[in-house]
C-alpha cells in the first residue's frame, strides 16, 4: 500500500477504556489484517490507548489507498514515531506489532524489524559514528528501526560521538523519509531533553505516543498471565498478598519501577520459593506443583 498524506497523532495518558462494541463493517474480509492484529493485541493487558492508535494507523493507510484509487493526488507520508514511557510499559512490544501490521499492509517493502542501541550507532573515532549510523539505516530500509533508550545517544558531553549519531539520523530521515520507519523510545523526561539536541528532531516525528505506567490491578493481571505461561496458578488467597507486594514495589521504586518486567521477576522468585517449600515434602500432587501460595509472595522484611 502506498503512503499518501501525513498524520499527526499525539496521545496523552488517559483513563483506559475498551474499544467500543464492533459494528458490522469491522468483520468485513477487507479488514482481515486489522482483525488479526487486534486479536494479537487482546492478549496484552491494558494499553487501551495503543490499541486505538493502531486502529487509527490502519484506518489511515486503508483510506489513503482508497483515495489513490479515486484519483486523489497523494504525497509521501512520514510515519516515524516517538514512544515515551517508563521501563516495562510495552514500548518494544508495540513497535513489533506496528511493524508487523505495516508489513502486511505493504506500507513497508520488507517489513523487517531491527532493534538497536547506542553501541550500534556510536563509533570510537571521528567519522566512525556517521558511517555506523548510515550502515544501520541502510539495513533498516524497507522496515522498522527501533532504538530504545535513544536518549543514551546524548550521554558523554560535548566530546562524545553520540551527537554525531543524532545528526546523522536526522539526515538519513530526510534522505529516506518514506523508505523506512524510525521509532525512538525512552523515559519521558530524558526523551524531552533528547529532542532539544537537534533542531530538526521533533518535527520529524509526526506520531508521538506515551505509555503510562500500569495500575496495580493491571500488574496483577500481568502476574496471572505470566504465571499461566509458566504453568503455574496463583492461589486465590495469595491475591491480596501479591497486590500488596506490587503496590509496595511501585511506591518504593518510583519511576525506576519496571512495570511488566518487575512482575515477571516476582513470578520467577515466587517459583523458586515454591520449589524450596515443596522440596520439604515427600509427595507432590499436580495441584501442589502448579500452585503459588501467599507465602511464596511474602513481603520483604
């Protein structure tokens, strides 16, 4: 699918609400791609705003194609994105889902997904960084280049080569503005500073999305999901204990709390405590082997 028009989507944190009941058009075979993507996203806890953004991106691509078929003149569309949010809020997952959708819509020629970090762009001597960055963009042409913790390119002060990487990225976005999609992600405060380092940066990201922290209820749902993926069950009596532990961790760690990542770590620790607890028994039923009890989620003393 071609890339006419230009959209500017900015989402701010808001109350998470489900998408409205689906009308008849939603089940039309022409929207099979959207149906498949949204079925995949149904497995994700929360992220209601992201689900709305994905539907809007799909609708824009679909209608732009209809505009072309109707003979309406089209211009190139920039789809570079900026994701902000604390760790573990789903930024990388979102980037992969969007890349998959764009591939199936043929907005991207190849649709491959490249995940990069500072070391993949920043070199060790003058001129090395620019070449590394150009080579990385070349590999990403026809697909999505995702750079998490993009603000790390600004570390090191004036003599650091990270600034050269930023300047080169801006130039590559101009030279190949419709040939690949760049998604930069990072903490909100650090990314706000990052955008001030090159006057052309912010204007090249027409789509900005903020990933809010999960609520305690959502984090508990993630815990249940993570446990089930590992063939464990959380005892109903353990729910208030685990929720208290989640709330405590959120308070204690503040913005450093890693959301979904922290929850998966809690489940892994609980599984280890369960193993110690069961090791003291001589008989183990299937239920015993699956069940995580409240004592496996004891609060830190």
